[in-house]
C-alpha cells in the first residue's frame, strides 16, 4: 500500500510540474518581446548561405566556408539561448505575482518545489524548441553548402590533376566540416549551458524583487563563469605553501559549486574546427548541467519556501 501511495505521489508531482511547465511555455510564447530574438537568430543563421568570405587559397575555400557557417550559427544559438534563458526566467515570477497567478496556484495547494521546477521546465522547453528549429535550419544550410563545396573542390582537384591520395584527404576534410554527430553534440552543449543559466536566474529571482536586478546579476555571473577556472588556477598557484591546505580546497570547492565553470563548454570551438566530440564529453556536460539544475532548484526552493504569499 505504501509503495502504491508513493508511486501515486510521484505521479502527482510529475503531473503538476508538467502542467505548470506547459502553462509557463504558453505564457512565454505569448510574450512577443522574444520574437525579435528568434528572428535575429534565424536571419543570422540563414545569411550564411549567401556569405562570400575571402580565402587565402582555393584549397582552403571549402573548409573556411563550412567553418564560418558553423561558427556563426552556433554563435547565434548561444546568444539567443543565453538571453532567452535569463530574461524569460527573470520575468516569470514577477509576472505571476503581478497577475496574482502565483496566489491561485499555491492555494490549490501546489508544493512550491513543483511550482519552481515547472517554471524552469517551461523555460527550458521554449529554449529547446527554439534551438531545435535553428538546428534544423543550420543543418539544412550546411548540408547544401557541403555538397556545393565538395563539387567545386573536386572539380578544382581534377583540373589541377591532384594525386588520388590528396583528393581523398581533401574530400575527408570537407565532409568532416559538414553535418555530423559532433555538431549535434555542440548544439546539445549550447542547450545544457542555457539550462544552467536559466536555473541560476531562477535562484536569483526568488530573493530579488526586480526583474532588472535578476537579469543584470545573471549576466554578470554568466561572464564570471567564463573566467572562474582561470581565477581558481591563479589563486591556487599564487598561494605558495597553502595550495594543498584544507581551507583552500574547501573554498575552491564552494566556489565551483556556486559558480559554474562555463569553460567546460569550450569544446564547441573544437567542433567548429572539425574535431570529434566524444560521447564521454557529452555525458560529462549532461551531468554538469543536471547537477547545477538540481542544485539551483533546491536552493531556490529553500529560499522560496520561506516567503509569505
């Protein structure tokens, strides 16, 4: 009986979270303020099809074109996902309080952890759908350009009478720059990074009374996260005789727990260069994203549970 009741309780929690997530997703979609971000990102990705960059030599033209498409496309996805994750999360709680939706939901009664988890899931659902659409556009353009570049380069190699070995190497280099599993891993890494940023913004919004404050602090922490590893290395390296101390290790561990190290996601740059992204790296990033999402939700719940509404 206890097992059945526990299963029912888990199902009830999951159902409430999904309902709140879908409501948050619908609420965000109706906020047309985000449309210009999506339009900007789509235009930026689509413009790669018409770009005509300069090249040092004919043999490097194809690789540079495809690298440019991946670089600009992933850059547009990163910009869109970061801004959307922070601003959307910062708007949700204040808007629910302003519309008095929060009071209605909590009066059901709905556990506050379910409410927070649902809101975060709604933001991530919107980011995921947006990135998926951009990914389809990027892959389509990259596929077309890869075929065009491959045809042009093979014709050039035939005209110059390249040896078969060099032709095969050129073909391999071009195909490695096209749509690959590693490229999808890079897009997934963009989503994981945005999930960390959104959950971090959720935590800040639970004790902030201003959307602007939440947005500014979230962006600040995001930029600090890109230098966290360098600062930690400099601190440990500069503390002669103390770097092995217990207190120093505890401090650095706490900093790593609170402030994510976004340099872990620099593997995206390697994918742009045509390198493979091992499944182990994808799994590691997924665990990092899951850890910080759970950590920030629990911290948000701890603060939010003490608020009186």
